[in-house]
C-alpha cells in the first residue's frame, strides 16, 4: 500500500497534464497547450511516465485510501543537481514566494528549481525551529499541499527532502487548498497527524501554468513579509552550502519521514459541520437547492462533492472540477471576466439557484445568483458586510483601497456599520482588522475586491470556501424559517448598493530601464508621479482629495472618483476610475493624464486610449 501511494503521488501531475483529447475554444487555450506540449518533452526526459490513470481515478482512489499512509518510496532527486547562482530575494512576492518552475515561456527562465525549493523548505524548517524553541524536544512536523499546477509534484518532492533533511516529519496532503493548509496547524486530530507545526502550500494562485510558489503557515496565521525575507536569506545560505553528501542524506531521511494524509476530507467536513450548525443542526439543510461550482481546474473541485452534496444540494452542471494545471477552460480567478462569464452562463443554462467560483488555491471566491447577477468585487463585499453586520451590529468592515464610494454609503448608511477603506493586499487588510481589534475597535471582516476575505470567527483566515459557507448559511437558515425564492435572500441583501455607471482599472507600466528614472528605483519614480498628481489635483477646483486615504492619490470629482497608486509587486501604477457616466469618467481620466503625461518612463497609452474613446 505504501508503495502504491508513493506511486500515486508520483504520477499525479503526469495524470493531470497528459489528457490527450482536448478541445480548445480560445487562442489563450491553444497557446497554453502548445507551450505545454513542448514542456511534456521535458517531463519525459525527466522520466516522469504516464500510466494512464486519470486525475479523477486518482481522486477516487485517494478517497478509499487509509487515513494515514506511510510512504517508504522516497521522492528521488535522481542525480545530484548542478547548482546555478540564484538571487533568492528576487523570489519574494510580498508575503508569498513566487517563481518560474516550468520552461516554455519565452523570456521566463526557470528560477524555482528543485534545489532552490529544497533550500527554501529547509530554511522554513530552520525558521520554525527557532520559533518553537520552547518545545524543541519533540520532533516537529510540516504539512505540504499543492494546487493543480504541472510542477506541483516535483516541488513537493524537493520540499519534502528539504524538510526531512532538517529532521522534521513531512505530512503530504496532495491536492489541497491554501486555507486548508493553515487549518492543518489548528486541527486537533491525532489520527490525521494534526495539528502540524507548520504548513507549506505550493501555489501561484491564478498566475500562468509555468509559475509556482509557496505560502507558509503556523498556527499564528500566514507568514508576513519580514518572515519571508528571513526565510529566503536562510535559504541562500543553505543553498550555498549544499554538497552531494547533503543531497544523499536528505533523500535517505525523506524515505523514512514522509506520511500521506487525506486532510481535505477533514477540512471539508468542518465546512459541512459549520453549515449544519447554522441551520439548527439539520442534516441536509440545502436539500432542493441547485448549486453549481466552477473550480477552473484548480483545487476547489472538492467543494461540490465533499461540501455541497453532503448538505443535500444538487450540483449537476458544475464544471472544471478536475485539476488540470494548464487551466484549459479559463483562468481560475474570480476577478477575470471570462471566468465570471463561464460560471454565470452555467447557472443560467442549468437554471440553478446559485453559482460558486474559486481561484486556483481556493483562498478567493465569488458567486452568481439565479438571475446571473454576479456577487464579486464591491458586490461581494456588500453582501458579506450585510451578513456580518446582522451578526455584529455596528462593526467595522476593513477593505482594500479600490472599493467604491457606493460601498461606503451602503455599509455606513444602510447597514449601520463603519467602512475602513485601507490598503490593497489581503495581508494588509487582515493585519489592519487584527490591529483595530487590538486597540479596541471591533472588526469582524477584512475583505478585498480581489475576492480574498477573512472573518474573525474563522481565525482571520482568508478562505474563499468559508466565505461561500457564509452564503450557504444564509440560504439554509432562510429555508429553515420557511422562506422560498432560492438565492433571492442574498440578492435582496444588496439591492440598495449604489453602483457606478462606469468602473475601469487601467494599469500604467513604468519602464525600469528608462533614462528618466536616472538610476533610481521604479518605486521612487512612482512616488514622484503620485506626488505630482496630488499637487495638480489640489490646485484643480473641480477635484477634492479624499480626506482619509492610506494608499496612492484618491480624488473625487465629476460625480465619481479616481485612485492612482503603486502596485504591491509590479512596476505599475494601477488607475481605478468610477463615475456615473462615460463622459465623467473621461473627465477624471483627463485630469490624471494632464498630470502624469510629462513622466516619460510611464506608459500612458492605455489612459490615452481611454480618454479618446
Ligand atoms: O497591487 P496590485 O498589482 O493590484 O496587486 C494586488 C494584489 O496582489 C496579490 O495578488 C495579493 O494576493 C492581493 O491580495 C492583492 O490585491
């Protein structure tokens, strides 16, 4: 059995990527597949063989497996790799690590190799050991999960060697969601080897198939920027000290310390229990509801079979539940228009009550009501605020900076709450909500327009599945109190949200090699652009600077507003404009353009196009 499970883990990514019969509807899909075909040659060279087991068969097999399987088959490095020089700090992406794990995209060489991964995992173990010094007598364990990416298995194997080499136990969850990984540090269940001391999620969220990365958790939550920097610095040292003996020894230790657990079943059953509890302990509180899931071929497919069906919902018409790291149907991203159109169409075609869509690693989500009305961005925040403010009257809702003025009016005037519009970035909003509570301002919800949302009642974990559970609770309790009308109970909650006639986001790139930067960083340049825009706006009588603002330059005028800010990660100034009409939006666009036009390293072509429409 142990050997079989070792094989299953080994073959998972080949199974996901070797489906031969594909039909591609768009150029995006054809491009992805062409790139994949090149990559599959690489896979063959690395001797990952295709055994003919489909991803769904694997899924079914894992369902009948024992809870804990000890894998004696070690993840093999096959040969001692030759090491290239690596700038580890370049792999930091805020509070995540991101890199290129698969060849095939021009101009994007691999920088997340197996040795780099092994060093990063060993560095996380070392970091964790420092944090847990108090009980260092016990052997620590780290869980590893991954999304559906085609590089998942090789990175999982390398991470396992890194952790085992540091004398930790490794618990493999296979295909998992990011929030489940955090949850595994909290769950008390020895037969599933929980709680673990630390958890690693291998994911690059919605990014293209060639990327991958890591998120790290302890029972205190996700690691922040400073911790990630610390881990990457440790990883660079570990990497520089690698020797052939080290690799051999890590491989030997890995063969002794890896177990496999079906943790997603534990996590899913917690979600099921939460909905049952909210409905007054009804076994099937969603009986009769037709709810469609679109997992975008990421890790969220479990939600249909392991959450909705046990609660009694019909899930027929659900789509893209099978993991496929080439994402052949649409990008798994609730912010993506094509993705939202796909779930909306599925709801309408199937005359379903509700549609639910997740991003690749299920930390983000959105929904669609039975009429095809989308609950994403400001509307999802409004809906979640309505639910949370019913439970906690007057509480503060923390959001990111690009939320609309209509949302503020809705939260404050209609719902009687307080809207704290903070900065972009899921970690920023979560940390701010935690800070507010610590200084005596009650907050129960931190949520971004991107679909990241975290509740105090759920350990401030940003969990797309849990957000959807809150919607299900509402459906179930409405049903229990005799209301009919399906998802109308949700739609009614946001019917007074004022929405702008026009809402756009334009992303203006800074050319980092442009002489106008005069050798400075793109951040300094971006700050100079923002300062200039702020000064110009102050001298324009038709514009008013937002009295409270935590990021970039936010200005009202012409019945709407704009926000220009620096991207969290990229050399980009994202510009959001919302206005009652196109004409007003163009006036706001022109006000920005007249201020930023003289910055020759800034690509304003998207803005020029917008104002000329
Ligand atoms: O600043 P931007 O480029 O718009 O990116 C902002 C986004 O970055 C990442 O994807 C984070 O996970 C999100 O929480 C954040 O909203």
